[in-house]
C-alpha cells in the first residue's frame, strides 16, 4: 500500500486569521471610519465585519477587493502584512494604529 500524501492546506490558520483581523481594524481606524459606516459602504453586516476584525471569521475576498479599491489599502497588507505599494501617509497611520493595538494586548 502506497503512503498517503497529505496536501498542504491553503486555508489560513487561526493565528493568521487573527492577524488579518487586526490589520483590518488598524486600517479602518487609521481611515477614521466606524465599523458601522464601513459596513454600509461595503454592503456587509456589522456583526460579520466585527467577526472579521476579531478573527472569528475569515474575510470574504470579494469584499476585501472592494475595500482595497475604495480605500487604497493593499490586499497584500490585509492578507499577508506586506505594505508594498501603499500610500506613505496612509501606511504611517495604519502602522501607528497597528502598534497601538499590539500594545493593548
């Protein structure tokens, strides 16, 4: 009998999902948006967005594409923490929020 080969999961792990949520929250806060206002613009439910920010659920990629296009927050930043290609001033604000969040934990 041949050994079974396990496929590597392409699904984000729990800690990655939490980091995605923290980056979303830092980005939203840096933009000066409330979750309620952002949900209205993106067409999502407030409890869904809250679950994304807390890491309880993985954000829907198609909503994040819309978010990325409207607010110029790169998909690389949201999903991988790579800020390449982002506006310098917005990035500075986001990283400041990111640092404040990490201090609170």
